[in-house]
């Protein structure tokens, strides 16, 4: 089984990915958060070096215009990447309102024309990450029939509708349908947060190619190690990871965005510390890095 790091916009940039892989059991493959317009700065892409990285990094594109997708893919090729991923899952209103991400799933004829063009002209192989519909899962068989027409390297399915946002549970029946009918290698994504979540999934779907994990690795950064039979990570290991993240972020950004990034991680990591509510409250309230550090120190006391 392969394990992929999910793209998490605002969290899993190049710095996060490098430091995560150094401190914890490494993923087999990592997907970047989406690049959504042709004018983007390639600096972030160049921070990962496809030629030197021991683990493949796959850049993701969010677009509903074939011309833009192809232009971005060409830039990614120039940066040395060997494959790209198409985002058909993002549920954010600002994205779906423009018919992108899971908003594109509402217009199957337009999606079909888009896929025809990008698969014909893209200079790199394409994988797709998708939700199973916009507001009605009965379109899923039609969507899957459409996807089956294209030579995608893999289909990553997050079995939720756009309107589900992140509300549990996932629509496992739609994944079961894909398991039966998908012609391409299939990757599962969604709500894998413990070894037992993983074991249940694999008992039901033993032949999937890979499992993609996002929030579960933030709630428990030792999850991947545990999935490989390692002991849970200690607070000291988590502290060392956060310290390096902070220090490296401070080299690239000022205090405020660094603090913001750390708090975003803590929004998930806090689940590990249900008995430290007071310290967590202090941590989230902190406006200065030294206040954050004091709160984190007492949390890890
Ligand atoms: C903060 C945040 C940012 C995300 N950014 C992206 C993104 O850039 N591209 C994408 O395909 N999915 C994105 N997702 C969705 C995740 O990749 C993943 O599909 C979703 O969180 C379900 O998997 P999980 O339960 O393992 O987290 C994001 C999710 C969150 C919570």
C-alpha cells in the first residue's frame, strides 16, 4: 500500500512537506496545494526539486479553462515535474462559484469538453482528485463513466459532495461503486485518522492503489509511522517538529504569518490534548510569538 500526503492549501507548502518528511515516517508521494491561475509565482514550485526529491511531489492545478490548465502544466513541466493533478474537489464557495473545483461537477458537458482537450494536449500525464458530485450523489455513476474515458494515471476519490463540505461520515457507498467500476488505479481519500480507520477501509477495499491522508496526519503526526507498525510519536518529537517549522518559517516570513501557520496546525493537533484546554486557549489567543511559545511550553510541560 502506498500513502500520499493530501494537499492542504495554506498548510502543506514546500516548507511543511520537507520538514514533515524529516521528522516523521515519510509519505510515498505528496500533492501540492492547488495552483489556480496562470500568473502564479513559480518560486514555491521550485522549492521542491523534482530531480533531487527522494519522494515524488505532484503539483495540483485548479482550473476550468483548458487553455489555462495547459499553460500552468507547461510551467510545471519547465520546473521539472513529471506529472500533474487536476483538482475537482475544492468545496470553497469562492472556487465553486466560478465553476472550478467541485463546482465543475455541476456541468458535466463542459467538464467533458475540458477533459477532452487537456488529455489530448497536456505535455504531462494527468491524475484527477475528485469529490463525487455537487449536491446529489446520483450523478456519480455518470461522472465515473466520464472519467473512465480518459487515460488518467490515477483517480483520487474523496467520497463527499461539495455540499457535504467536511461533514462526516463520508459516502462510502459511492467509493464502493468506484471500486467496482473504475478502470484506472484508484486512491481513497477522506477521514483516515487512526490505524483502525485504515484497517476498516482496507478490509472493505483491499485492492486500492493508495490512501491519501490530510487532516489525520495533523491530528496525529505519528499516524503514518503507526500505519507502518511504529510506536506512537512522543510529545518531544512533536515539539521538535514544531520548533523546526517555526524556525524555518521565520527565515522565510515575518512573525505574524508564522504564528498564523502554527495556529492552523494546532487547529488539528489540539485533538491530541483534550485535557489541556486552558493552555490551548492561551495558545490560540496569542498575538505575539513569545506568547505562543509560553503557551506551548506550558502545554508540553
Ligand atoms: C485546510 C484545507 C485545505 C485544503 N486544500 C486542498 C487543496 O489545495 N487541494 C485539494 O485537492 N484538496 C484540498 N483540501 C482537501 C484535502 O486534500 C482532503 O481531500 C480532505 O481534507 C479530506 O481528506 P482528509 O480527511 O484526509 O483530510 C483541503 C482541505 C483542508 C481542510
